[in-house]
């Protein structure tokens, strides 16, 4: 058996700390080395126990989790998973540097707690050894002169762990006159709409959660709902969304592969596919299918990924035409659209 993953739990509720600790300790690869009731208690324990992964509550006395993460990570770059109630605060935590989040369970329901613990164990294993990246994309000059972009094309983007921040950083650098963009981010239901609303505020685009019948239009971004697959259908010379419930594909619903395969079939050379940070191999086959059908494809490189899983699988499969850092993808994408 490999080296155990050392976990520090930070939560102001004694009961919840115990629920968490007992739950994740059932996995033989996880060792809860310490528990802390607030960020000040946590700081000492980080120095003492050197955890591999931290789980951190958002609402805490003395200092909230977001402020703590913002101050902590520059000094101690430990992959941190935020444990939160359903609120858009998780995106502030991700913006501060957290690598993933889980939603607090209903402690009254054994089933809810069980599913939460399972989810958290998976995420701890995924983010162990993850790269703490700052997604600041500084170079705006690369996307200038973009008024000549081909808005008849479709841009399809897929991402998982670390993706909310990568997508946000990418979109902020793109010019407003982009062709339609369709996105699958592995994210729980409810959060997909919050994510779309947040991007609608932060970027120059009209961003909404995708629904069946939505037409793809320049300057508009559609994001898959957290519990539905989305596919693109060609109707005359326009494209529209088909959103539907279905079995998980590669462990996910929505699945990047479902979107990419539909784009390969319906848009052919009229599309560009982008695969960003994430664990696993969802999107690799779909992106390969896009490339074989004439689409241009971009993969995020290892140095700028939180988790170099999905882009690596796509690259290894021969699906990626060009690999680039997150900082360079906006310019590359615009160059492909000129």
C-alpha cells in the first residue's frame, strides 16, 4: 500500500469534525493527522503535521475560510477542498485558491452523509499532489485585433477539477465578439446556474445555464446544467442545444464526451474544441472525434493545470492539435478563429 494521504480538517463544529474524520478515515489511503476549530488553530497544525490536503469550512469564527485560504496558500501551498452549504461563496473560495469544493450533507440523513463522504474521499485522492496555480492571465495584447473573428464557428470547452477558475480566467481575456461558446464543467446541480450567473457578471458575454431549444449565438455562452448532458444539433444553418438526463458517461453527467461527440458530428470543421484541467479521461475520445472531423483542438498544458488528467488523456490519444498554458490559450483560440 502506498503512502497515506495526510489530511487536516478545519471546521468550527466539533460534531461535524468528528463526522468528517470518522467518515474519510474509513479509506485505508487516508490518514486524518489533525483537526482544527478555526484558522488560527489550523495554522499551527499545518506547521506541525504538514498535511497533504486540507478540508476547510467556509463559515468560521475569527476568520472565514475564504480569507484564510487567500492568506494561507501563498505561504503554504496545500491543496484545499472547501466544505460549504449551497452558496456562491464556493466560487469566491476557488478564486482565493481552493482547488475543489463539496456541499455539506444533511446530517439527519445517513444516505446524504454517506454520499458526501464518498465524494470527499474521491476529491481528496484527486487533489493530492495537485498544482496550486494562480490563474492570472496577464497578457491582453495576444487577443487584440480580434474584430475579424469568424463568428460562424462554434467553440466547445470541457473541464473538471480546477476548471471553474480556468474557465473564468480564459473567458475574461476573450474579446466580446466571440462566436458561440458551449461549456461542460463537471459541477453539482444548483452550482451550474450560480457559475453561469457569476460568469455573466464577470465577463463581457451573455452567459446562461443551457436549456433544450437554446440557439447558439455569437457573444453568448451556454453552460451545461449540473445534472444533464448537453449536445449540439444543427437546424438549417443554425445550431441549438439538446439538454437531457442520462446515465453517467466516464463517471460524469454532464459529460464532456457527450458534448464533443455531438460537435464533431454536427459542426465538423466548423468548430474548435478546448480541453482544460481535470481528473480522468472524459473528453479525450470526443476531442479526437472533433479533430478527425476537421475541427481544430487545444489542450491545456501540465504546468498550468490544477490536475493534468483530462488534457493528458486527450493529448496522449492524439486529440490535441496544440497544447498551451492557460495564459496562452485566449490568443491561440483567437488566432484559430481569424
